[in-house]
C-alpha cells in the first residue's frame, strides 16, 4: 500500500513555471510506476505524464511534450512534474498516481493506476 500527497500547485501567469511534487509513503516506492493526471472543470481526467520504476521510461501527453518533464527520486520517495511555458489550458487539478508495475512499464491509462493522491490545483492566468 502507498499513500500519495501532492504539493506545489498555485496561480501562475501564462509562460510561467511550476514544479509539482508527489511524496509517497511506504518502503517500496521503487516498485511503482508513477503518473500525473489532470482534470479541468467539466472535463474528463486525462493523462499528462508517466515514469517507469527506474525512471528510464517516460511518456507524455502530446500537448505537454517539450514543456513538462516528469522525474523521480527513489531515495526520497518522490515524483516531480516540472511544468514550463504554462498555458491557460493547463489549468486543472493535478493528481499523482501509482501502480505496482514491471520495470519497463509506464502506463498511460487512468484505470491502470490504483493509488491516487488528493490533487493540487494549478491555475494559469492569461
């Protein structure tokens, strides 16, 4: 079992940057593939970025490629999402998710994850 707590959200102007963090409890963090998802008002939850257990396999939603970077520090039980060149359409609640996975897996489907954080609000003003 793992518990996830996100932080780092806030209000930023378009073109600005934020770094989200997700701290995980437990001693087996390195056994989990991790993902970031987001949900904007009135819209379905969508995949943003994923990272494999070792951090070597990364996956991104097309619209964030080149702007967002996912990374993890297994020694600190933390996964990060660095968000640069933010746009108003990036406004959403951002959720961290985890799933026990094979070393090379970086799932992109929300239904593939079984542990979720409470979310952190990101608001990008124009």
